[in-house]
C-alpha cells in the first residue's frame, strides 16, 4: 500500500549509495593537473586516477589490421615512423588512455619500510580502435619519443616486476622460432592472434602482463648508449624469460617487445613525487629501481643509423617455422 512518506524514505536510503557509486568512478586527470588525495597507503590507492595526455582518436583512423596491411612488405625503417605517427595522433584504443595503480614496497637492509604507488597503462601500447587493435613493437628511441610527448616514462625492472605481480590477468607467453622475419608484420600478426584469444576473455582496461618483454630504462645504458634494454616476459612472479639485457642495438625490436608507459608522477611515503626526481633520489629510488638511483631516467636521444638488413623489404615468413607455442620452463635467456 502506498504511503505518502515512502518516496521520502527511499530518497534518504538511496541517495548516499548513489553518491558513493559516483565517487568510486575513476576520473581522468591530465598529468600537469593531477593532485592526488593521499590517505593511508594500506587503503585503496590515491584518487583520481591519472589519464594519458593524448589526442582523441580521429574517426576513420586506420584500425590495427589496416595498418598491418598498409605496412606489409615495408622495411623496418619505413614502418617505424608510420606506427609512431599513429600513436602520437591518438590512434590507440580507449582503454589505453587511463593509468592504473601499482603498489610499490621495499624494506632496506636496516629494515626500514618504504611504500608508494606508480601508475602504468593497463596494457602495452597498441594502434587501432577498441575492437581492431594490434600491439606494436617499437625501437627504444621511438618508445622514448612517445613517452616524452605524453609526459610519461618507460618502466624500470622493478616497476615491470611490480606490474606483473599486481596484474589481474597474467597471460601465457607465446614464443616463436627465432629468425630475422620475427621483426616484421608476418610474425607480429600471428603472435597477435594468439594474444587476442587470451585478451578476449578479459574486460578492456584490465591490468594484464606476461605477454611481452618490456622496453626499460636501466643504468647499464649509460655505458651502452647505442643499445636497447629489455626485460620481462614473465612465466610467474620472479621468473622472467628475459633477464635484463642490453644486447640489441637501439634500432632493434621484434614481435615479443612491448612498450608500457608509466605516469610522470608517483607517490612515495605518502607524498607526491615527480617520477624522474624519485628515480634519482639517493634513498627513495629503491622503491622504483632495484639498481639504486638512475643516472638518467630517459633514453639517450642519440640516434643510431639503421643497418643494411633493416632497410630491406620484409621477408615472407613460413607458417611452419613461426607457429607460436606456449613457453615451457627452461633455463633463462642469457642475453
């Protein structure tokens, strides 16, 4: 039976719940305007969640598969600037526009505890729309160019480990037969098809890891400025297929490489920090770097010329030699 005070009672009951639901929604904030509300680090991470400072995707921009077809047969030197341009103009999926929090914690040799948060993209950079996108391998210089344009950074080994540990979905690494063709679209398309079978089971924007090696920043690049540093492709927590390596030249990238951006601000000991300052700090840097303070939080901008093979058109891979297989436990790669 209807009562005149029934609607008033329902309003009193439901209005606080509606306010709470609205408050729980992450609000994208541009990097230069982010001002986190920091409470107890034992509670959920600081809000609002920061957003990637990137242009909106232009309607009609090429999808991932269209870009693969457009760049099929191109040399690496020809393909690279096209992929970079598409990302810089905002041709990325919508769920790659907001960072997600990753808790960082460490206890030093004197048993002092340090706690904080970094913010990473939920997945590796891809080009295309929300339905048709492709994760793209990029050279170190291209990765740094994109990161700098968006006020972001490349991760350290410690951030890669923490991201994998925090990920809600740890994908199975799929490896392919090593060959020169592994750097071109043929390998990339086959590998992407296997990844998408796993990703199709997840909600877009879920923090995922394990399916790529990360392009990282590391102190060893100071002594090897013409090299690229990679790390990751985890099998489980603490067990990457790829240890930290600076073996390849700056122009190298293959199907297994990915670029995950890190927001330019972080939280350490309940205080907001510019990430580059935190990476250089004599004490707090251990939160985000297991190498100690980083001498240079960005990749050396000195360019390296493409070699002769990288200027050649793409080879056609054999389906027999590039069939992906799940990684099985074996000795870690040494390079």
